[in-house]
């Protein structure tokens, strides 16, 4: 059951000209949010822009005793709403609704968890990584961006003891090329059939390649899909994805309720690409 | 001293013809799923009524995404009436709505007069449907609805056909995409409608100039939100001048003050759609805002507000 809070901006740390980590005081949501869930944030109090925007919960913020005090989002400036959030200041108040959506299911040892993130698709993995570490599951983050300066927040994962496999398209940090190239090589080099569960979030072409690699290497794979959303509650039917249900039939399903996390084999990738 | 404040004492009850409502705030069709999506978040019985998503006889796929796009103070949608079909609704959704004591109005769709009548007949036989809203105004699909809603004879024929198969209150939902909405309200009244609801969305379009592609997969969509409110208020006012049956108003209502505009213009109740996307907890805020207004203006009953527009000459202060 989601709650709506008028959350105070605690900090808005600019990582670059486009990216920021926006921290919000929202203990009611933070204490209930599971890895992979999202919140709907209203970028302004008025009717311009009108709708809220969906964001994966990035970090759960805690006080020294470990009690959740709020959450952060990883914001990339792409339009009017995200530009307003990029320029939000501490003390501002933003309506924040959540937690929403179907979370990731963290896998248990001896299966390893390999997270694959592209750009702002890093967002859902900080909480997943935390949860995996708590369960004692060995975890690796494959994380790609255009250039080294766009690989953010790797310290969050370093602190948790997550192995990092970085890739940049310009070769300025980590492997040169797409992160899916690094993943493919690692899957091929896997020692003696170690079981791997893949988790992916990023641009649709990246996730599609991860989904194909998952099939080829016989790994289960969960993807977190980002769709245009009107309400986040199942009311508007705008965020649909063609997906396969339990009976094997393909339907438009609402990614806010059935997702945002989907089994990659249940997603009609060819249609997902066509809509963007 | 009375234990309750003036705001608690006001009477919010209203009616859409024979259907009594505890308050005038109704969730608009297409903006509230089948209602069950919100059942764990809000008290469904606290709304005046809910209008569930439009239903045909059969399941419908709807349009491919992108299905919505934001525009200044509004949004376009072209969902394409994705739906589970009336029989699955009755079997799988209605029982929960009944258990939650929701006042359920079903938005009835059809590709033919016969389909409207058949869907209406099935819903009339079901337990827990309070009224039927006839969708003759969806701008986003070719093969149904709007073809009837844009023709006076078509509007008359759909309403008459449904009137013959049901004793439930019927309320056609009118499109604003015609020259004179009021003439359609009158056609509906003459055919036996208990009320009319208006407006559905305005047919509209948005283009990505960088790619020169339409922003919606369906090219065109329906505009809703605050951007359309003044036009919708005018249309409600015009309809109320022409018909005696109750008018249910909607179009960009974001708060109690917006709702009051419609009611003063003549709406017996209002529907709220887009605002529910922005704030699913809006319903109690609307009720509180209306109570406060009525207490402040010493109005005891909502019904005293309906059509109370003051057109007396303005006096110079």
C-alpha cells in the first residue's frame, strides 16, 4: 500500500551537468521499499508539468541507528520535469508516492548475482546490491556508460564489497565498448558452469542484448523496464509492455503493476524497441 | 455548543436521476482502472461513485505505446480502450468492488447498437452495478462509440436501444468534438437517458519536431487536464440550459474549487480523472474542500449549489 508524502529535499548532489542524486526525507516510504521498486515524484507543486515522474529508489537513507529516514533517486536531466528536479534545492518539498511496483527477487548462494547497468539504469541496483550482500550472495556489477566521467556512484558498490566490471564506449575507463561485451566475455569464461542470475536495467537495446545472452547462456534474467507512466497505480493503462502471462499468452500488461521488474523471457523485445 | 463544526454539518448528498450519491465526486472512466487497483490505497466507498474503464463484449488489446504524452497543463491519451470484456469484469472484478461497497457505474462501449444493448443487458443482470455510462465519445478508436456520439440520430438510437434492455440509470458520455454538445444532450434526453456526462476528451495531437513523428502511436489522442476546464465548464452550462435531466460535469478538475465551477454551472455531480493520476489521495481533499466552502458560504446542501450561477447585474462597489 503506497503512501504519498510531501518530502523535503535533504540534498541534491550534482554528479555532472545532467546527473544528480536527489535525497528526500521520506521515512514512511523508505521503511517499506524493496529493491527494484519505484516512486512517483511531482517535479513542481503546480500544473506545469502536470504529471508525476517514475524513479527507481536508488539508496535507502538511514540514521546512525540504521532506521530508514529517506531515499534518494538518480536523476538524469532529459525533459522539463527532470530539469526541475536537477535544480531542486535542499528545503524544497516534493510530493513523493510509493513504494510502487513489483520488486526484484534477490537470488541466494551458491548462485551468483550479476547486475548489468547502463547509464541511469544503475538506479535500482544499489538497494539490490545491499540485499544480496545481506544474504551472502556473491554479486558483480557490470556498469557501462559513454565515458568514464559518466560512471557514477561506484563507491556505493565498492563499500558493499560488490565486484565491479566497468565499461566505457570511449575506453576512458574499464573495458572499451559496450557493457554487454564485458558481460558476454565473463559469461563465456565462467568457471565450471557456476550458476548466475542476471539483473539488467538500462537502455532498451542494452537490455535486449542481455536478454539474448541470458537465453544463450541459460541464465535466468530479470530486467527493470522504464516506460512512460501516467499514474504508477494501474489507473491509466499508459505504461504497457507486451509480455507473456502464466498461460503463455502475450498481452499488453501495465509495467507499474506487473513490473517494472520482468523475467526477460516474458518481454516482447522487438515491440519494446519499436515504440521508442 | 454543537459537537460538530459547520463544515461537518453540511449535506453533500446529490443524485444522478434515480441514483443517490453520498457526495458529488466520481472517479472518471479510464482514469481509475477497474477500481480494484485502488482498493488497498483508498476507501472506495468514500467516493460518490466510480466509473470503471470502458467495456466491450470482448477483450480488447488497445493501442501500442506511447499511449500518453504531456502537454501544457494537460495530457493526451490514446489508450485505445484496452479492456478485459464485460463478462470477465462481472466475474473477476465486480465481486471485490461489491465487497468494498463501491458505487459502481460501468462505462459501456460498443461497435454496434446491438453490442451496447448486449453489454448493458449483461451488466443489468449482474449484482452490484448502480448505473451505466454509455461511451459514445471515445476519440481514439475508429470502430465504435464516436460514430454514434457525433450523430444526433446515432446518439438517440444507442440510448433508446439500451433503454429497452435495462432499468438501471443510463447516462451517455458526450464528446466535445461536435458543433453543439447541448443538442446531443437533448437527443439523449429525448431518447430516455437519465442523465448525461460531459465532456470526454478533446481530439488533439502533439508532434516531436526533432523527429517529425507524432508523439502518440495512434497519431491523435484525447486532451484532458486543466487545459480544457474552461471549455468544459462552458459546455456543461450550455447543456444545462437545454435539458432537464441531471448533467455530470468533468474536464480538468484538480481541486474542490474547480469542481464548484462545474456545479455552479449546473452539474449535479462531477467526475475527476487526470487529477487522480497526479494524486490518488485527492478524494478526501475534494470532500474537505467542498465542506469548507459550504460552511463558509452557509450553504447547507450541495443540491442548493447546483446551477446557482448568479447572472444578476454586477453592482459597482
